[in-house]
C-alpha cells in the first residue's frame, strides 16, 4: 500500500488530495491499483503519520504458511483417552453468517459515552426480566448502521447481525412489542441525558460550550392530519419542499464541533422567530449564566429578543445573519467605510451602531459560486424564453410554461422583465440591467450583526462560518441516520423515534470527532461500511462420538481496516472460546 496524491486547481488555488492505494496482481500477470481509503486534504504531519503507519503494516505482514489436517480415520493408532476429541473434518459446516464489525463498533461507542451505565440506572429491568437498556441499544445501533423501520429490525436485521452475541442475549431483544414499548420509557429521561452527554463531551474531547449554534429544521409525514388539535403534526413551512404533508419542527443546539447540547420537537406550524426566547431560558436554567456566544441564521431572532439578550446580566453575546433588506438600508453608510482583510480572499467592513456592530463580509469564493449559479440560471431562462417565443401555443399553455420556467429559475426570473399580451399568445422580454448591476454588486456579501463590538473581524467571520456544523447535524439526521420516514402514529412515539435518532447522532458525532485528526475526507459512513465487512460465523465440527464442537469466529479484517483500527487505537476482542455439546445417546433405553 502507498499514498497517492492528486492535484486539482480550484478558484486559482491548488488543492492536494490523498488516497491510500494498494497494488494487486491479477491472473494475467498485470498489476492493478485498488483504492483503499480516501483521506481528502491532509496536512504534512498527517501525511507523514499515514506513511509511517502504511510502512509498519507492509513490513510487518506475516508470510503465508501451509498446514496439514488429519481426518478422524487417520487417528486409529491413538491411545483411547477421554480428553481426546476426534473430529470428522468431512462433515464441517459453516452456519449463521452475520454482520459483526459495525455492531461491535456501535457497542464500543455506546460504552465510551457511558450510555450503558446511564441507561442501566434509568431503565430498570421489566417484570419479566426485560433488559430495556439493551433493547434501546439495539434500536440505536440499528439507526446508526442501517436505519429502517422497527418491523424490519424485528423480521430481518437483528437475525443477520451479531448484536445478540455481543450483548450475551437472544432474539428476545428484538421482539416487536418490546421495540415499540421501549419508546414509551425514554422521553422522561431526556433532560438527564443532556446533562450526562455534556459531561462526557467535556471528559472525552475537552469540549467547550462557550459558543452555541442554534437552528431549526422540519421533517414531514406521509399520513393524514391527526384528529387531535393539540397534536404537534401540523402543516407549516417545509424545508423539505413538502408543504402538502404535516410535519414537526426540530430545534437543535450544537457546539462548533457538532456536539449536541439540547434539542426540542415543536409543532409543525411553529414560526422560527418564536422559539429562541424559550431556549435561552432553558440553557440558562440548565447550565447557569455564563459568557456564551449564540450563532444563528437570519430569521430566528427578533428585535425584541436581541434587545433582551443585550440587556441581560451578564449580556448574552450573539452573532447573527441579517435579512437583505437591512443591507439595503445600511448600504449608504457602509459605502464610505474602508475594507479590512479578515483572511485571504475575505474582506470586511465594520459599522458600529449604538451597542451593536454590523459586519459586511465579502468572500471571493462565495462571489464565484453565486455568480456561476446566477449565470447558469439566467442562461437557461433566456434560452427557454427564446424557445417559447418560437412555439405556437394558446395563451393558457404559454402562461403555464412561463410559470414552470419561473418556478425552476426564481432568481434569474427577477432579472428579466416579461410582458404578456392581454388577448394574444405572445410576450416580450428584456433584461433588467439596473437590477442585474445591483445583484452583481451584492454577490458574495453577507451582513452580520453582533454585540461582540471588540472582536477581531477575522474571528467574527470564522465564527459565522461555524454555522455549517448545525447544518451538518441536520444533514446527518436526515441522510445517514434517516430520521424519516416515520412509521409511528402516536405523537409520543414520534417524539421517542426522534429521540432514538438523536442518540444515534451522538454515536455518529463521537466517531466523527475521533476521525477528525486523522483525515478530513474520511467519513463516518465509510468507516462503518469498512467495519461491516467483518462477519461472524459458527463453525460446526461433528465428532466421532456424536457430539458437536461449535467455534464462533469472526473473519479477519482486511488491510485497510487493520490500518483504521491501529489509527483509532482500537483492539478487536479475542475470539470466543469453543463450545461442545453433550454426547447423544446411542440407543433407546429398554422398556
């Protein structure tokens, strides 16, 4: 194996991406290269660490050796001894293959966060001895590894996984009624879980909670609206573009590293700007008053809440984006202000007003991106208008096609003046040049608002960019962890389903943080897929006296997985000891 570097120029800057590649000789004698791991952009020290690890694995690889097996019919000369077991190699069977590696990693992360101790104290065994803490672990591991419905977990997934072996339990953990009943026991422990996780983030990663990122998302249901008017499933603004479905809103607070601090499930018709005040009080009541900085997107805080934050004791710091309308009102005052360099490719202007500071930031990378998007939309719209002008259509069909074009390119539509004749199927169009100049002038610009009046502009810009962490959290919840579709119909179980997804995200972000220092391009999903290649299998060896030797064995990890285990400082457990069944009776007793 070796490191391969590929170079790509983007926006005038050279980027170097690294991958681990392995040479393999095929049947016709050729040597082909197999891609093992993608590492992304790594610095020089990380590159040296990976090269050293690869050299260790290459130099330390053992040579293959040949072993001879002796069947039972070749052992007749042995002295009879009860301690000697003669096996029938010709009858060897391999039974019950199941996925082990990713399940083992999920259990490892669960115990690393000490969730086994926490839930062992919170969820006492049931009247019939049901280990509810282990049932919850099964739900969370399933959501992390291959998310789906509880019914699929019960019918298919648990039997094809090694979770029962890892937990020393059987299929009773995956009984369908237990999976659903477990949801009813969770929500009352939500606040205690938040406190526990904060302590673990601090102990494991020295996490800081002085900067908090707050944002909201929504998730919808493919179901009829509930009859209960107090149900949280309501129609509202859908971030998934599914306004035809009822939904709930999820509000989340995370740190810049992605560690979740708290979340709440709100009614689907909740307005973003009505949620912040409650969360400010909740965090203050839970963790006390402290010098915290809240990062938020525009549309969340109101003028009244921002004033309350400034007037609190001590003042609550904030950095928030502002609507474009405010940039229009402040544009004349910002014209005379000089540009300051915040970082390469980013310039800022500062405007102090009363106890606040407005920061106008302009990013060259963002300019190139927004300009490219605008040009692509405008080019498509202009060509489409030219096509429509050459078609023979009725006036109704023309209006429908114009409406479809507007829906596809809303940004470019605002830059074109279109006039449709009142009684004919014809129209004229022209470019709004003044509007285009205004849009072009504002491309790549953000107006930020903060009461951190003494902060460095570069620090403010870097802080605002950290909002991507909460967006990444929502992306993982909806993508990797597949929080939807939600099959539950009971409101409390809907909230408990989101709670299980939140727990799976905690395991997800713990592994992500472990990987952060190794290679930015190594994703949590790719690591789980690598671990999932390790299988567990039962080897059945019949003996000459009618017994069965059962060897439960896990397959050996491949080169890339051994490399990952070494870098993550993880050691696989020893193989389970063999088991032997009791001897079967050779004849029936006489009557």
